[in-house]
C-alpha cells in the first residue's frame, strides 16, 4: 500500500467523513481549527497551536480564546507580563514554558517581522516554541499554503493503515508528501485528528464501526472494539 495508485484516497477520506457525521453530525473540530474557523488569522492560529501541545482540545480552546481576547495582536501579547499570560492559559499543559515562549515569539515578531506572522517555514521555525507541526498549521490554516501537519493522530493512523512505515512525525511528513495527492495535504490533519479522537483511537480502536477497516493494515493493533 505504498504506491499512490493503490490507495483510493478519495473513497477512504469520504467514508471517514461520513462515519464522523454519523457520530457528531460533522460538528466537532480540533481546537485550532475551531479558533481559526471564522477568521483565518495567522496570529490566532499560531497562538492556539502553541497552547495546544500536550493539552486537551477543550482546555486549548478556552485558553486560546481567553488569551486572544486580551492579546489579539503580537503587540498586545508582548506587552503582557509573563505571569498574566500564565494565568490566562492555565491549566494548559506546560503553561509556564508556553507563556514564556508566547511572549518571546510575540517580541521576535515585532523586532524582526514588523509584528506580522511570516509565511516561510524557516522563519516560523525560528520562533520560540514552534516546531514543524505548529509551522505547518500556521501555513495551512493561516495562509492556505500546502503542507502536511503531522501530529500524533496523523502519525499513528498513517502507520496503522500502512500508508507509511515511519518512526517519527518528521519522517511521516516526508513519507506522506511522496504518496498523498497534494489536494489533501491541508485537509488530512483536521480529518485524521477527528477520526483519531472518535474512531481510530490509540488503544483499542473502534474497528468494528470503521467503514474502511478492510483498507487498513492494522499495523500494531493488538486489541480492538
């Protein structure tokens, strides 16, 4: 299942979407997508993604909205005390470190980018606390630029299905870029995050209700429901 022609991407992704619609009416979105939904502002995407690391979606959503209400621009966030940022994003995981990185990132944007979020991957990766996942989401949701954002769900499901055989998210990103049609590069993250939370969960996935289980290699699955 490593050749593009052998993988019916459109059928697989459509079936996943239908399965999600059955369980939640298609309403649930990952926290960063929810924040960006009404206003695809790169700053909002950057802030919410930095907060989301190792943090539940519901906590991320509340924290991001609270911080962005006080700091809708890099200028406003840079002016906040680090302790204020901490209190606004608590109880997000690692909120001390995230507050420090958020403030430092805002100040770097003011100093080197005139207070705007850059589009280039290298410039995004130079921001404190920003890795490829965050940079890709900013480029995807904030600027509409193609790229594959690989988080834990995309990494797990891509390997479980047998689309790739990789050890790290970085390797998964590179491998998916070789096999996944470009038109799916932006949308795959949101779809697989939702599917990974609802159906293809880390432990004991719900294979009995998965409409594409016959297309899945079930790599590493020892128990399922």
